[in-house]
C-alpha cells in the first residue's frame, strides 16, 4: 500500500518542470561563468563567436522562463491572496539570506553596512525580492482587465526609456509579464 501511495504522489508531480528548472539552473551557472571569463579578456581577440552566441542566448531566455515557472507555482498563493505563506516562505528567507550575504561581504571589506538596504537586494537576492513582490501585489492587480498587456507596455517602456529605478525595481517591471504568463 505504501508503494502505491508513493507511486501516486510521484505521478502527480510534473517532471517537466523539474527538468526545466534543472536546465535553467545549469544555464544560469554557464551564463555567469561565461560572463566572468569574458570580463577578464578582450572578447574580440580571445573568444570564438559561438561562445558569445551561447552567452547572449542564455541571457535572452533564462530569466523570463524562470519567472513564468515561478508564476505557475505561485498561482495558488496569488489566487487565494495567501500573504502569510508569502511572508513565511519567501520574505523571511529573503531577509535572512540578504542579511547573511551583507554580513559576509562586510566582513570581507567589499561593502559597508551603510550601503545595505532590503529594497536594494544584494546579488542574486533580487530574485526572491521580486517573487515576493509579485506574489503580494498580483492578487490586487490581476482583477483588472488587460493586466497582462499593461504589464508588457510597462516592461517595454521601462527598458526602452532606461528608467533609473532604485534597487531591483527595474527587474520587477521587466519580468512581471512573464510571471503573469505563468
């Protein structure tokens, strides 16, 4: 009987999303690796064109797809306006991780505490900050007609006009249509 329950729960899990997330994580690692390597050398003289093509291709799709998948798995929280779950499962881990990252870089002398703000996430913490923000605002925004199209227009405008927005808010405007798409 236990084997049947284990098999049922396994069948309910959609392996496509697990594989997609694994592929995207590998893409992020490869993209960041290529970015770091290319920043240490002159691209034109050192790297073949296909390396640059791989790098640009990864950066075209990996975060929009991550946001769409995150939107898919956030649907229950958004539909039920479950802000308590968002606080416990996204905001608290964000605050803990961002604080530890800040303390680590302050100890190494790369940053000072006066530079720190939770509204300006450090490094990869922008992703958790953005997901938390989306999950908190979406229950109120998706009620309106044409939300998706307005989000697309705002994202294009934010990137076209290069708004100088504080912290991760440029990314929040840019990736919100993909989150809604999920």
